[in-house]
C-alpha cells in the first residue's frame, strides 16, 4: 500500500463506476497533508459568447476516469511522491460574477494558507483573476505562462472590468504578475483594432502567436521560457481554446488555426523544473463537446500539468 493517495485502478473498479472525482482520486474534506489540491470552479457567467463552462469540472472529471497513474512518455510518477486529492467544487454564486470572484479569492487564500498546490478545473477564464490575487498575496508578483487563443487584455467588456476577456490587463495593473516574465502562447484570430496585442507587448508581455508556431515542435520554445523564468514562482493558466477547434471544439470562443494536441504536450512537458505554485485549465464547455474529446483532452492536459509540478519523481 502506498502512503500516498492513489487513483482507483481500472482493474479494481470498472472505469464507468465509482466517484466522479478527478482520476477517481479520494475526495478530500480537509487540506491537511495534501501536496496538490485539484478543485472545480463551475462557472460560466464571465464569458462573452457561448456558455456552458459551468459543466466543465463535472465533464473533465468524467473523462479523467480513463487516466492511469504513470506517464509513459516522461516517466513522471506523480502519485508515488505527492499526496493528491480532489477537494470538490467551490460554492460560487451563479447569480453574481462579482460575488463569485470574491468567493474564489477567499477560497484560494484559505487553500494557500496550507502547503497544497491548487490545480483548478474551470470554469471560464474570469476565474484566474481572483486566483492570481490570492497567489500574489502569498508569493508576490509571479511569472505567468498563459496558453490561449486570446490575450485576454481588454480594458472592459460592456463596461465591466472583470470578465474572461480582461483578466491579464487587470493582473498587470494590479501588479499580480511580472510583466516581462509573462508568456502568452498561441494567440491569434481577429482583433477589435490592429493594435490589440501591441499594448500588452509594450508592458513587457512576451507573445508567441499561433502562426509562428504552426508546424513547429514546442520543446525548445518551452525550454527557453523555462530558462527565462528561472526559479521564480510561476503560475500556469491553460485556456483550452489555445488548441485548434479540430482538437478542442467544446469551448466558448473558438478560433481556427490553433495548437495541436502534441504541441500542447510538448509545451507542458518542457516546463518540468519550474517552481509552479498553481495552475488551471479553463474554458471547457461540454454542451459544445458532443464527442467528449475536449474534456478528455483537458483531463489529460491537467494530468500533464500535475506531472511537471515540483516534487514529482520520475521512474
Ligand atoms: Mn482565455
Ligand atoms: Mn481564449
């Protein structure tokens, strides 16, 4: 028996049964003794186009039932050295975005009072602003690896300052992130103006537009980012719409010409060695994901993120 929590094996209990937790890990009611806390933030009231990400955590958990504990490509064995559990969903207020963001920030402050690294399943991308507020309160401004079709740096949307499209302008203004250690990877699509991306670059944000990544392997780019960050605390936020809609159609604001699934794996795997203090995977919208492939991909990318957290041993 391992001293660490283990996912229920598909050889012990049929994959289609058991608890709907991430990878069928134990559901923890306490943070005591946890190294990694996986949680759901089921919310879609910060989105601007298609809704449905409120169902993201439930569906990612369902598709994660097929994951096995060992990473055959990298040797990572997260459940051999870390105590990982699903701590359930945050009790957001679905009638108030503002109140929900406050609940997320307060919940993160409580989680970060312990030693567990939070790994969130969204939810739309607006969840990341209150997360970064709590992260910065603990660690100071962090480096940010932001994989997304969109830069999410609008000033406002319908006069609102806190939406899924304004997150990283607020994070910059509030000093939550180190601007020249902020990497926006996979951005593309049409703009409201020709200058949509230029202003963020003038703050220091480093941009990796999707079209510069087409047909490339991303190990080297990931390794360059890793070296540039060094041993600073870093937060990783992964918007599933960074992938091409051919790979991840179930999302709220799809943009053609995106990353491939292998590129996503290369990029995440290259981050091994960083001092990752938290991560999230956002914008999975199950109503637009009839095959389940988007949630399946999200479940796997979350697993890959867990595999590069500090303290994960390799076999
Ligand atoms: Mn986004
Ligand atoms: Mn996006």
